[in-house]
């Protein structure tokens, strides 16, 4: 939210029978998840949703019961981690995983001897005795617990779960973790807390297997759906982005009553039309770019800095409309087809910075403080406006005060149909859509609220929205002049 839910039909395209959801690692709020489900069910083919309970294989070999009992659980886990570290170090020192940095490869490349030669596999097996008697002969993998991190459907009422299939990638651990061929490729399955090329290949294979298995049942006229839930230890924390990551929110706990009312209590409005710069899509932002404008359309500078995207050739790309104070006016021509009084909100959404922003990042929402912190300030300006200043001097120069929130301002000015929209009106519309208790679009949805700002409430007809960069976040004139405002998505919100 807002780039998956919020623009789902544009991102997924037409003719979709299945979607996957794996974003629980970012602590999405219940209403942000609800919007994803609602938009999925409103798509033309009412696709089924595959929810990934987790996305990792557990590569720890377990010690046998007698050794574990003698050592105690704490020492046993320490030795297991130590041996796992030795295996990892052996592979890294030999440069086995260097292929991960060489650009995109077909996943099957990593299964061939071209990636790991046979002679090295023999050496690897001799160094690591996978059949040593100290390992559990029956259960060689450390799978005494099974986490369920991405339990999308399990948090919703039964009506919302009807087309959700939960896949637990970790359940396949026993087929991999004791096999040298796969253990030598551990990093290609799990790059870190996130799947690598073979990890994604495994997930795709599991989804494909599920689809084909169900298709076979239909063909045999024996199609029968049964949902069986295993008992998982929900008290265990999953791996993934930590709480200091700006895009991670604290997961909210719901009562049974709240779950039952969730679908109808998140706000009655939904996305009616969307133009996005996240690719692939079927409704591009570029259509708003008029001849003669000084605004640009291209890859977000916040995405360019991630060299891993360049190396691996990711399909998903973030393209944005980009403007500075010197860029003049951006004109957005919007047509509302719905008759009055069913007015629609025009919502402008920015782009994400990741861990830190780079350069003078312009803010679209007055509530956004996700990258307004000491670490981000150091990364943001160390090689530009503040290259000759100490950290304290840099903070004072740009207007950052440790521990203080960012001023509740936006870095743009907007005119709708010839009338300027003041900050109080912008704030009022923000509350109308996102208020925790009364929001008509997405209640208690911090991510979309911090990324997006409603700028107009329009009735049927054609409308002209004029936008220009008006920096207010940074007090230094030089930094203000370099403030780059990015529009990553434009949405029409209505009933």
C-alpha cells in the first residue's frame, strides 16, 4: 500500500487468475491488507490469492537427541550456528556465490555444474560430513518449529478468506537442508532474509504445483477444496526487516469482533482509477507529461542508488514524475466519469527511500517522518550540501533537530480549476480519507497516509490540476532549491 493495494488492477493487468501476497514482513495494518483483498476480489476474474506464510528454508542441521540433551538447548543451538557459519565461510572463501553479483541469470543456471563445479562439490562434502552420527538420523533439519509470518488470510473473517491459499515455503525444508547439492546453494535460495534466485524459483514452483494439482482434480471431476490449518508457533518472530527500517510498522493485534467487522470498517471508498510509475503497469504516469514542461519522467533517484537492482535486472522499476522549484508547473488533466454527488478524491503519492533518502527528498504528505532521523540525515546530505560540514552543522543547516518531528508541511503548492488549495484544506482532506476512526478510504493506514496526499475532491467532468514545487521542509535556501519532488502514482478514490 499504496503501490500494490491501491493500484492493483493496473499493476497486475487483465486476465489474472492468481495473485501472490508476501508483505507481512513490513507490518502492514489490517486495513492495508483489507484493501489488497478487496481490490483483488473486484478484479475482472476474481483471482485467487496465494499468501506466503514464510519465504525461507531453514538450513540448520539438527543435533541428535542425546547430544542435544547432554549439551542443553542453548549450547546445542550455538554449535549448530557455528557449523552453519563454517559452511557459509567455506563457500564464500572459494567465491562460489560470486555469480550472484554478475547480473541476471536464469534460475536454472544455479542448478548446473557451470555454477558449482563437480570437483568443488566433492571438496565441500568432504569438509562437511553431512552423515555424521552427531546429526539426528530421523529429522536432520532444525524444523522443530514452523513459523507463519505472512498469515494474510488468518487475520480476516471467513468471507474474506474464501479465495486465499496460504503456502509455507519453510515446510519444504526437510527436502533440502541435509542435501549437499542444495546446501552449497544456500545463499541462492536465501540471499538474506529474502529469497534469492532459487528461492523465488522454488516459490513459483510451489504455486505452479498447487495450480496444476487443483486443475487435475477439476479435470477428474473430483475437485474438492479443504482448508487444513497446522498448528504453528505464532510466538516466534520471523526474520526480515527490523523495526528501525522506516517502512516497517508494528503489526496490529485484532480481537475476534474487530476481525469480523474488518471489511466494512476500513472505509467505504476504494481506488477507481490509477496511473502509476511502478512497472509493469497498464496506466502510466507518463501520460500526464505535457510538451514544454520542465518536469522529467524517469527512474526514481531513490531507486537508482540500489546497485543490486541494476545487477540482478529486476523487472519491477519505479519511474516517477520529477520536479524542482525551477521546473515550473506540472499540469494534470483529470476526467471524472461518475455523476454527482459521487465525488472522487485525487490522491498524489510519492516514492519510498528505502533505508535512507539520497539528496533533498521532497515530501508529499505532512505526516511523513519515516526518513526524518539522524541516520538518514547523514546519508542524505553527506556528499552534497553538507560535504564540508560536521554532522551537527549539517543538521542545523538543513533544519533538522535530533528527536524533533519534521514540520507538518508539504513541499508543493497546488491549484485546482484556477483556485489555490491552502494547507488547511489539504489537511482536512487527509483526515477525511485516513482518520483512524472515521476515514472513508483507509482507516489507520500509516503507510499510504505518509506516502500520499489528497489534493482535490472533484465531481463529474474535466478538471485541471496545476502543481509546482514549493519547498518548506528544509530551511537552507541551497537545499530548498535542490529539493526534488517525485510523483510516483496518481489515484482517483471514490465509492
